[in-house]
C-alpha cells in the first residue's frame, strides 16, 4: 500500500490509540500509530515482495501496514483512504527517528526493492546486539503460503486476550478458520484459559509486548528487550507446556532495527499486516468490512482486535467477513514465519 495511505492510516490509528489508551494497555493499536515513524515496514510502493523491513525513505511512518507481500504490491484500497486523512495526532511525523535512536533512523532507505537490509551498521554501535540485519529480521507481510500464489489470508487479532476473544474463537470455529493472536503479556497471564483455547483450537500466538508502549522504538534497549521477552514468557506460561509463540508485533507497527533483532533473538519473527480494518476506532461494522474488502489481496494479513476495549463491532464484522472470505475463495493461513 502506498506509503501515503499508510500514513494516513497511521494517523488515524494514532488517534484511536490515544483514545483507547485510557485503559493503559489497551490501546488498540494495532495500527501503526505509534508514531514511530520508523518505517520499517512498508516497502515503499513497491512490492518488494516481502516484507522487507526497509523503510520508506520518506521517513514516514509506514509502519505496519502495508507491506507488500505476496499480496503484491500495493494494496489497492489504499488510495482511497488517503484523502480522508484525518488530522490526527501527528504521530507519524515526528517519527523520523531521532538521530540518536538506535533503531530508528536507520531503517530508512532501502531501495524500494531491497530487502530489509538497510540499517547502517554504524548506528547500532552501542548496542550489545549481534550483527545488524541478521537474516530473518524483516517484517512479515504475507501468509506462509502467499509466495506460492494461493488465495490465502491470515487473520490476526491484537491486544487480547479479553472479553471478546471467546466470541471470536467461536466464529473462527464455525468457519473452520484459524487466526493468529498477538497478545499482551499481562492479558495472557490474566486469561490463561483463553490462551489455552486459542492454541487448542489450532490458532497461533504472537507477542505484542507487556505494556504496549508507543512509540516503542524510543525506549532504551533494555526496556524494549523486557517488553518482548517478558511478554513471551507470560504468554508461554499462560498457554502451558509446549506453547509456541512464533511472532512479535510491535505496538502500532513500530518496528525498529532494535526491536526486530531482539525479537528474532528470542525466536520471534516480526509480524506486520497488509490490511488495517481500523476496527480499533469502532467506525461501525459496515466500515470495518469495507476496509477489509477493499484492501485485501491474496496472501494478505488482516489486522483486527480482540482486546483493548469494546470490540463488539469487531466481532460483528468478523461474523460477516468470514463467510465473505469463504465465498471469495480464500483459505485461512498463518503468516509466514
Ligand atoms: Zn496493539
């Protein structure tokens, strides 16, 4: 999806987050709001296939969303949203990673087609981390089988588990669909039965930090490390022996060189999305559906929320989205890992 669009989306997201933040962890944000501008994610307009973490030059915050992914490049829907860009909080803007920040800035400039590479090693200097740009640190923006060209989709739900997770699991079961749940550590600790059911139903888990910090990339490295590793531990403990947590999704899609590396070292693949339903903003069921339908392409990853506040609209939208996906010939897949 075009970067611009993204930005807009991000701004909106930010707005939503701010609102949602009342509840502390809550922020629904999947959407990139965080503002980090770090654009790790989106390949500039291009499809580069994957997810590279490269950022868009513009510094923009293209974070999470868009990737190219299998879905091919630019997700269409996008353009449309551009216009409406709300003035929301400036999130994005600021983004440009402060010079000093470890992760931040560097991400920026990969040639459109280039894979994650980017970060200038120099910047990472102080960090006690291993080689920058270790393989596999790029953000995933497509389904596992997406590269093969199948008509697949990966559903992802953020900020839970919580009061709406059970209804979402019921719907998934009804359509024999599987999804990936990006969980907040303490939420998992507080709802171990839900985590166990998620896994028992054949769904998968993703680490969405302990406190949902936004922006995340400006935190000291030790704090970023804690956010990721402690959340993984909480989710794993809640799920019980053998529980696997396979991905890490930065709050608001605020991926940085640093947090991607921390995640990978902890066995987690950074996970983005290509379709932001913006359900976190509770725009109404019809709008959530319209967002999903207009932006989705085969191999895409849909972002929705099962936590972070009142998710009744998300549940109602999912009840209509699932049959639509089936009717369109989509099969449910997990993100690439
Ligand atoms: Zn979130």
